[in-house]
C-alpha cells in the first residue's frame, strides 16, 4: 500500500506542474526512486502505466533513476523533471 500512496502523490505533483505551466499534458516524467521505497523500477512503471489513463500524463513516458540507500529520501519517489506541452 505504501507504493500506492507514493504514486498518488506523484500524480498530484504532475497535475500541479501541468496546470502551473498552462500546459495540456505531460509528455515525459523523470523520477528518482528511493532504494528503500519497496518497489522496483519495473513495478513502478507498471503501476504508472495503469494509473495514467484519464490524467494529464496519459501519454507520458516514465524515466526512473534509483537513489542510493543512504539518500535522505531513500523511501520516496521524487519528481525530478516533467516535459509538458
């Protein structure tokens, strides 16, 4: 369940960035996945792809970078960048 709350938070951030930039959609999303977030990059991509229909990230690609275990936010999914149009 922890990963679902992290993913919901990620989509809220994406929607905020899209709205703040007066854009229609996100086309590419880059995140840092904490090494202790209890989800693998592939599993995160699966959840992202399942959750994105009907959102402004519906056609967005997801790029995932892993953090080190000693990173201060090693249990989080952190939004690194978003490309919008």
